[in-house]
C-alpha cells in the first residue's frame, strides 16, 4: 500500500515537473544563474565552509520528510531507497538518507568533481582550477536549491501528496516558501534588494504558507474530550462528504481555546452535515458536543455512519440476490425446519429509523434466512444476537472449516421453558457462561476472517447488545462473507448432486 501510494505521488510529481510552466521556470533559473544575475557571494564557500553546509542542510530539512524526498527524487530523477546499509553494517534511516543525498548531490556534484579531478579522489585542486570548480559548484547548488523550493511550492499547491498535509515540519521555524527564499537571499546572495521582484520578472512566484490548521493532530483517543473543539468533527465531515478542497476546515478557529471558538467550529460542522442531508440531527445542538453530552455525541456519530457508511458497506442488489440464493440452496432444509422457525414478519422489532431502514431490514432478513437452516429464529438485532449463536452460525454457514457447528455451545434458548431457576440455577448460570463463550468464539473467528472491525461486545441474555453496534458489525460481516458466497453455493450444489 505504501509503495503504491508513493508510486502515484511520483507519477503526479513527474507530470507536474514536466509541465510547460515548470520547464519555463527551470529555463529561467538556469539562465539567470549562468549569467551571474543570481549568484552566491564569493566569500560563501559551499565546498569548504562546514557551518554554511550545515545551515543549508538544516534549511532543506525543515521540509517534512515525504515532501523533501519527493522533491529530490523528481528534480534529480532518482529513487531513494528506504534503507541504505554500508559495508560497515551501519544503517541509515530516511532523514539521514536525505541528509547524505543533499551533501552528495545538492551541495556537491559528482560530475563536476570528476571533470576537475579526473575521477581521482586524492587530487587536491588549486589555483585556477580550484576557483573555476568552486564557482561552478556555487552555481550548481543555487540552481538546485531554487528549483527544489519552487517545485515543492507548486507540488503542495497541487496537493501531489494527498496524505501528507504539512509541507514543512511542525518543529521548523520556516512555515512558507517565501521564508525559505528570504533566508537564502539573506545568507547567500549578493546584489539582491527585493528578491521576489527579481524572481517575478523570471515568471517565478511562490505562494504556499503553512497554517496552524495544517499541523493539527486529528487522532481521536477519547470521544468525550477530543470532539469538543469541533476541528476533528469538521475533518470527519470533509472526509465523509469527500470535500478535497478543505473548504470546511479553513473555517475553523485554531487553536480553539475559548468556548465561543468551539461553538463556532461545531456549528460549522453540524451545518455541513445538515447540508449533506444527514437525518435525525434536529435535536443535536453545538453546545451538546462542546459540553461532551454523551448520548447526543453518540447519536451524531451513529447518524453520520448510517448516512455515509452503511450504503457503501453493503451492496443492496447483491444482498437481495444473496438472500434468494441462500433460500434456493437450502430449500429442502428450510422445509424440514419450518415448524421450528417463526417467519412471521410482524414479530420483527423496529430496526433503524430514517432512510436507511431498508438496509437494516435486508440485513435482518439475510440473518434470518441463513440461521433458519439451523432452526434458529432471528427477530431483532438485540436479544437474538445476545447469546452469540447467530454470529457463529453466520460464519459457520460460509466457512464451516473455520467454525464448526459442534463448537457452538448450548444457551438459555435450549433450556426448558418450565425450568425452575431456584432449583436449576446452576444450569442457568452455565447457559449464560456458554453464551459468553459463544460471543468470544464468534469475535475470534471474525477477527481471523479479517475485514470486520472488532466492535461486537461480549454479551449474553442478561447483557444484551446495542442495536446500532450489532447492525454495523453485521453489515461489515455480510460484506466480507458475500465475497466467498459463490464458492460456498457451488460447493453446496455439488454436495446436493452426489447425495
């Protein structure tokens, strides 16, 4: 995944670098540097001044590692490996690799070195050759640095690396491309008053500036606290609505210190969700989120998930066809067990309010059809899933080798209706313990299956699961199991033919 993402970024970067605009900029920089109109002061020895080299390296390393890596790879036409191990066995990590590359290719040039030394490392330049070498090296370094800064500015504006929001490191003192160029002009160049006026005559302009919102940490560790400032909620809304322009996040007041700033941020996020037609948000106000009102916050998150995620998780056409296929493949078993299973739809409880109620109804119907093959009724997403048997049977139906039916333990459903809890308390407690073991078994097999978030709690008939978490878990499980339904149905057809 990381390699594919990098490959996409490199492709977009090369396309940008080879555009007509960037080619014109490259030609202008080369012309100005070669003519001496842009030049490093003669007293600034890029080759021998260790302090100056360290200063330039720190300047370039102020860019975040992914962006600097992309810029160096594009400008120099190379691919930097993740890890370089030398003959001594010493390993260099990404930042050290970039530093070494800057020393070898930006502040030095192996082609110039070979030109003036003939490839002999021990030869020391002196006299006229030394002056010519240092002059060409200054031109090379200045040209590469200006080209790198300009390209990274354009690449960030074009958002070449979508997953890396910060062009500059959060700890860097530089927060804009103009700051970098001002630093270069102040420390290196001569005969320059207003460097940007000079660059504008070349058609070279830089405009990117890193805002505090770009450095914001969007990770959520505690729902009761982390959503109160509204910034993370706004970012979640942008992701859900696929707003690539970051128009909502730019409205945030960061850092949100006062209550008024937090109320403004949350209100902007709620307005965006309402504009996206998320249902059942009328009773949720901005102060509920700012104050950490738990039921309201959970309702807000659930309504957002139900509106955006459920339709994308479950393909309704495939699910309807799957229900038909399962009924057809198990018609004989369903006929035998009809006396056991109650198929009366009037006994189904309310599943989900709003426009996505149809999805919940189809998912419940899918569970009922599969479990009817084993004589287990499914009437809702709460009490029917409490003993863990339904989830076990769903996994067993599609992957009988992964979860055998003999592993599913008896539950309170298997106890006689007239059992006396005062005398048979031990039997009842054992049934409750079996239900928890079934839940643990189902969660373990679902984890082995992969692709399903571990959101289903350990339950029994006393600790009944919540309908929304069960519905979301079943939606992911259904999507994952239907991937192998064709193979399972073909196996059943072959077995029925030879029986």
